[in-house]
């Protein structure tokens, strides 16, 4: 290794370290200023809450045993709607890829459903599905499903024609073309869709919990807002940040692993 | 008897804007173990003609006469290797789809990979191979089904000029060693004259047979050396003029 290259590597390392230190610094500064402003009463802690009050709020939720009930409820709804929308959306996309007639017929409906703000269906969902977890999952499902179908279908349809011809010349039918070519070629695309769906299913779940629910982080947010317990609102928001990021990172990691193979 | 014979093949495309006559009354025959190149101006329907021979497109008129036992393999433009499969698994694609004896196919694939210097790459991904090696892997993928007739659709168009010259030699050597019949579609006259036993020139759309040249260059030389022969430029010039000439 040349002196110059060593120097280059060292510079890169230092740069990375500086970025990391700055990131952590900002976090500390933010929470520090927040705490300080509440402590010195620059702002009314009743309105802005403070880190220490947030921690106390989380601790009391924990001791009352409610913390994991709420986290569990929201997490369950999110994961179920995430998995359901991915599987169902991909399955519908497969059907539309398979049958061109069906694909052409459904196109305008997909466009309308995609443009519609799904929250507008809230009242209908509550009446039809009932005010419970079912309604929340349905809401989250609707938000993720259509975009999954559209993106997956687009991926399926953009497979190289030459490669399809190659398989056809080997005597492959539609099923084999899908299994041997279209699906494996689309694994990266499907994983990219998963990443979008993680975010969307959180949106759907929290939105659903705003509408109906007696438990969950969305419920805590609404309840905390209504009774003016900002500590509770801030605590729920922070927990949400952590959970959503963790789920995103998990999907991103599985994407990284899968990309090695596809 | 010819291995494959095309009789009065024609093809008309229909679209909303009207109909396009892509191929008009093409008759030609391919003899056993012959290397035939089909050249024509771009957009003339050479690739379409090849796809008809491969059975991928049904012609609007005419017929293709060949023995039932004549197995045909098609090699598309660019190598078409699947990136998520190892070289070996790419080579085994056709037997996998046919659902036959995969062990026997694997043994033959191993033999071919060994013979043509790709053995140590058989568990590598296509992206780890050079352009020339990828082309060779694609060729072995078509050979593994033991076809009689190989249809090559501008197989070198994605390669840079230098690799192309080298791959031409390589491909011809392998096809001759395996005693295959081959039809090569190309827009490159040099490539056609240097590789083929016979060159068929197509007219501009609608494609018809304009002329045919039996190439009398020394077949014991590799294509790259054939380019240096005196008669090479004569063939080139004649074919070039045929391609330039307007349709009658």
C-alpha cells in the first residue's frame, strides 16, 4: 500500500467519524435544549413536555403494564397489514400479468383507487368491518395494496423481451417463464416495494387507530392530545420513531442479503 | 435434402395505424452443417425471419419444412444470461425447462464447459465473466440441448470491436467442432463474409431475398485471417452494393 493510499484511507475514516460525531451531537443538543427550556421555563413544559417527563411517562406506562399492550397492538396491526398487502398485492399483480384482458379491464379502476385518499373510506370501513382491529388492518391494507399491485405489475412487465423469447424457444410456457425469469428478475423490485410498504403500513395503522381503537400507539396519541397530556403524546411519538426505524432497518437488511443472490 | 427449407414465407403485422408487410415471399434452404449468414439493412426484418425459423412467430403465409427430429436452438441478441444463476445453472436452463434427465444434461454441460475453458467459472455469476466468456457461456447454453440447427440473432452486437473479432473466431470454431448447422443474422457485412459458407442478402422492408453468395474463402482459416484474403473485399463490395440498391 502506498503512502498516498494510506493517507486517503485515513482521511476517509476521519471524515466518517466527524459525520457520526456531528449526528450524535445534534441529538444531544436537541434533547439538552429541550430539557433546559422546560427546566428554565423558557417554554411551558405543559405544552412542550420535556425529555425527563417523557421518560417518566414511559416508565409509568411500563409499571402499569400498559406499555407493551399498546406497542404490541400497533406492532401486530402493522406487521399483519404489511405482510398481507405485500402477499396479496403481489398475487394480484401476478394475475394481471398472466391475463392481459384482465389487466386492460382493471387499469382505470386501479388508477381511480390509487388516486383516492384512502382515509375517505374510513366511515365505510368502520361500518362494514366493525370498529376494531379489523378496521385498522383494512385501512392499512388499502393504503399499501394498490401501490403494491401497480409497482409489482410494472416490474413484471418490464422484463427483457429477448429473455422471454429465449425461454419460449426452449419450450417454456407462461408458468415456467414466470417462475424461472419474471419472478427472480423482480426480487430486487419487490424488495424495494417492501421498503415503501413498511412506511405506508405505519401510516395506515396509525390512521386506523385514530379512527377506532382502544389500544395502540395511535390511540395513545389521540387520547393524550384530547386530555392535553403532551408527555404521553411525545412519548408515543418517540416510541413510534424507534419502532418504525427498526422495522425499516430489518427490511433494508433483508434486502441487502437478498441482493447478493439476485 | 436440405435440413430446413423456408417456402414462400411472408409476414404482415397488424396495428391500429395499419398493416406493415415485414416479410414478403422468402424462400431459402439451409443445408446440413452449413454456416449461413443473413444480412440486410437495419429494420429489414432479419430478426423477425429468424424468430419465424425458431417458431417464436407464426408466419402469415408459407411453410417451414424440416424433419421432426431437427432440434432448433435460438440465441437472442446480447447473451441473455440470467444474473441470479451461476454459469452452470444458466447452461442447464433448457434441460431444466424440458424436464428431462438433468443428471445426463449436467454431465454433458460439464464436458462442454471443460472443453471450452469455462470449467473453473461454472459456479461463478455471469457478471464475473468477460464479454467474450459470457458469449461462450451463452453458446454452450444453446449447445447443451444438442440441437441440429443454431439460430444466432446478432450475437455480437453488444460487444466492443476487439472482443467481437475474437468472439467471432471463438464461436465459429466451437460450432464447427460440434458439427452444427448455424444461421447467423447480422447487419455487419464483414462479420457475415468472414464467418459464413453462404451469405443471403435481404432487401429493405418488406424483406425478400435480394441475392445469395457462396463464399469461396479458405475455410481452414479463422474469420480474422479470412478478412485479410484478397477476395474478401470483393464479396464485401458486392454485398454492400446489393444492400444499397433500391428495391425493384
